[in-house]
C-alpha cells in the first residue's frame, strides 16, 4: 500500500513540505546501508494522539547510532519534541513514526566517519502491518532458509538499515511461498525472531521468548509485553528455543511496533491453533494501554498535545 501523503516531514530541524523532502542520489547511506532508524507508533486516545514508549525508541535510536559511530547532532529531547510537533501539524489521530539518521551527501566510500549525519522524521497513518484478520485468526509463519545474521557479522541489536536486507530476503521468501511472515533461526540453529517482530511461545502455561543473546533485537514491544506478563503474574522466562518448540507450542505470537501483538496460528504448516488465552490477555492489556485506558501504564504514553 502506498504511503499516504501528509503535509510535513521534519528534516534537519526544519518542517518541509512532504513533496520537497528529497535527498541527492549520491547520498552514501543509499549505497551502503549505513543509517539507523526507528519504528514508533502514536495511538488515538481520549487526550489526543499518544506516542507509545517514545523515549525507549529514541534511546534505542541513539544506541544504534553509537554502535555505528554516528553522532546524531540533536539531543533525544529535541528529536522527541520534533516528533510531537510533526504529529500535531499533520493533524491525524494515530501515526506510524519513522525517524532515520543517515550520512548526508558530500563524501563517498566505505569510511562513514567524514560524512555528515543528517536526520529526518516522517509520520503517517499505517494500519495493521500483518493484516487486520491476523489479530483474530492468527498468521501463518515459515522458518526461513535465510539465517539471522550473527552479532559479529553485523550488530543485530541495532536498527541499522543494512541489517534489514536480511529481514527483507526472509520476508520475500515467506510471502512468495504463501505465508504471512518468516521466522529466522540464528547461526546456532535456534529461534531468533521474525523479520520485524520478536517471537514468543506459551508452553505448559509458561511464556518463553529468546534472550537478546540469541541475536535478536531488544524489542520495545517485547519489553512492554514482558512487563505486562510479570505484572499479571503470568510465568515468563527468556530461554533459547528450537524450531521444535514452535511446532509444539500451545500458543505463539509476534510482538513489534508495526505488527503489535499478532497470534501465530501455524509454523511450517504445523498447526498451533487459534489465538490462545494468554495471547488474548496480553493483547487486551496492550490495546487498552495504548489507548490510554490503563492509568498504571500511562507513563508509557507521550501525549503529543500536552507539551
Ligand atoms: N525484531 C526486528 C528485527 C525488528 O525490526 C523489530 C521492529 N523494530 C522488532 C524485532 C520488534 O521491535 P519493537 O517492538 O521495538 O518494534
């Protein structure tokens, strides 16, 4: 689906018209994938749009930049205020938010150090990433023939743009084979994650997700779901998983900003079943939190009009 056109995009401190947010074709990040980004969502609440876990996402952007030796020429607070302003000026109830720090036009070559770091933030409404019916019926996943890259190949704990060629290859393979999403195994053959989602299973009443040492992204939704589970006294462990564990799980689900919480109904055609009770419970908590209906978790929301 094409990106809906909004009014403004934030580029290096300025609000520019949507159609004027352009860069030169010799922008080095376009050639070598040396850029870092975030995916964030703002949800409609009774108090206007609210950005879910805003600071956690912006902190991860700076962590990714730190690992890639990029110095972002703005503070986290400046980028957060720029994002809130963008949400206000574009006048929608809810948004997907995409900040990107990249190497600007000027230098070329594999050494990123001489290049100037530039930042852009764009926002637009974006519906259910894995389809609306995914929430109710669950999605079908396929173990990818592409392996999740190891942390010494590329820093898998970052949202570096180049990392996503790996995710996209897996996504293309899965979609062409008729599945909704891919699950990648790591170099050790254990379960890593989806192409843009962390993976959880429920087995004998225990929620299990691979630890970040398995080479998975420290998902903001993953961490929020872990908080919700602990607060609801649902047993949860971070432990390595085999594909066998996916095939034999009582429940399984993906978490991610774009996807949100999506039940997995089958992996490689081994049926797990319709969304189970724990998946539904966590999804219900999440939905209520992002709509601003859980005072206990209100600290997870940044209301764009209250600054
Ligand atoms: N894993 C990967 C590879 C991702 O790209 C994402 C999306 N950022 C996630 C997991 C989920 O992370 P989050 O919940 O922070 O969106």
